[in-house]
C-alpha cells in the first residue's frame, strides 16, 4: 500500500501570515468574495482568524487554475497554496500569490449561499443565525465575547477563587417564582436555574472564595433589547465579605475585562465601528452613589420614579449617561430586592446591595449584595416572600452551622459584551440567542 506523501508546505492561519512574508504557505478556509478585473482575479478567503486577498494573474497560471478560481462561489470550502506578499492595501496587510487551489466543496450556483452582501432583515438573519455567524461583524463579536470570558476566568484565578459550578436543574426559585422554566424531572418537577448564587454560597462556606460560571434562565416575557431567556453569568461568593468588599471586587473585575478586550480586540472593535475612547476611560475607582441620590438625580432628569421602586431600563439610562464609567448604586429599598439580601443595620428599610450600571445607556451589568447570615431573619424573609421553608432547608443549614457575613454578585456576560461592543441589541452577543419569541435555530 502506497502512503500519501506529506505536503512539506506548512498550513498557516490568515492572522499569522504577516510572519511569513516571501514564504510559500497553505491556507484552508472558505470563499468570502470574488472580484474580477480583466485578466486579474481577486478571491477573498476567510479561515476564522481573518480575511486574505489572493491574486491570480491569468498569464502566470494555467488556464485550468484560472477557470477554477473564476468559478468559485461564496462559502465554497478550499485549500490554497501560494507565496505571501506584503501589501498594505490588502486586508491584514498581506496578500497571497496563489498558484495551487483545491476545492473541497463548491457551493452550486443553482443553490447559492443565502446571506449575500445585500441588506437582509433581522428576522431573516436570525432564522439563518447558524450561517450569519460567518459574517465579519458576528465573528468579531464572538471573539470579543471569548476574551471577556477569558478575562473573567483569569481574574478569579489570580484572585484566589475556586471554580465550583452550580447545577442547572434546581428544586426551587432563587429570584422569584414568576420567572421559572419548569421541566419534568422523572416523576417529579424541577426548574432551570435562575442563578447559581445559593449553591455558590454553600461552596464559599467550604472554600472561602469561590465562583460559578454557566448558563442561567429567566422566563420573563420581556421584549426589550437588554433581555434574553438564556444567558451566561459569573457569580463569585466570598466568605467574611461585606458590601464594600463586594463593590471593590466588582469594579476590579469589570476594569480587568475591559483592559483585556482593549489589549486583544482592537481589530474587532474597528470591525464593529466601536469607538475605543469610552472604553479607555474605564479606570478605578468607579463612582458609588446611594439609591436615594440616584433617585434624586433621575427625578431631576425627568423620571417619575418614586422611592421604593426599582430602577427601570429608562431610569438606568438616565442615570448612567451622567457618568463616563460604570456607576454603582447601593442600598436599594429592601422591599424591591430579593429575600436573601442583608438589611442595613443602621437603616433596615434598605438592603446592603449594589447594582453596577454601564455607561452609554447599557444598564445593569452587575447585581450583588451582602447576604443574610442570621437564621431567624432569613426564615422571616422567606415567609414574607411566600417561599416554602422546606424548599430551602439546605440553604438554611448554612446559617445553622458556621454562619458568617458573606456576599457576592452576578455579572451577565451578554450585557457586558453588548456594552463593550456598542451593540444596539443583546441578541448579537450570544451564538444562538433565546428570547420570548425565538428558540430556532
């Protein structure tokens, strides 16, 4: 049996071709576009790391190769070989003098790729989300998302936190029973998690500093540009922490995330036409204002919100536009917040909690609090919220044995990505968004 000879020419990712000027390389990818100018062909290839313009001059190649390149269709998959040339006019500052092409799959002209350079409606693009991801804009968003997630994990690793992921299937509510997705669980019922926080609290009592990171679900019938029914959230919990500790941790995390994106995603931000200047202003410390001050500010700006109300999306926008970096609003009325939040001992009608609002009108990206650590008070709050104590007996156990002041927060990845990328709608921040009206594809 004769073995297939190994091609000595290396396969190089498009993003790294600048390191191979004058060398022969192979690239593998897809046809993004094809432009023709007389006896010159300019196929544009993509491989997931970038775009590459190739050049095919009719007199320098065989008639068969010229015809093969000329027949290429959008999204056909290929292997190409050629010599890398520097050209600052080309995407990425390089081009490929192509002399060998292998077509793996030619998209038939009779059944063309459905997303063409023309304008498409958002419903059409969402129905073809599995293909829309191939566009330069959508790929840029996903690369930013990747760096955001890397930054989150690196930050908590460097801060000494231990990852302890929470279950997705849970027996009870965390953030209120009205936004639960119920699922059949053998002969019983369960719910898709709204938050991993309660489980992260248990892990913090074992590990001191811990976090969970995964998908969460909210059955809110919300149609706003800030809401998804399935989203990813990172949730740290810290034993012996008070509200000020939580706020400091949150601002350090967000600053680290923005810095990582600015370091690694300048080209992506350029693709998205995102002005980096507002992101470069994200420096410590962040402003901190009380709920009372926030209420005064937004009432002055025209809001009809009253004391005791939670901030709505419009209120958050009015407030956040008054700052050039995220603002932390603390000590909301306890009646507007979750059952587990510790009341302020100096003013029990407010909770020791905080929401971080992103600038430029992007709303809440972090929500956290100091947690109730007193067993009797937690029981009282469960009763006030009409939650069955039996469903939370394990959570109450954390206050029976070794209870300490502690706290944490949740940061929604999609909202952070929407803000950093300057996106109008959160649905572009996740590969396959789930909303009140969409579960396909």
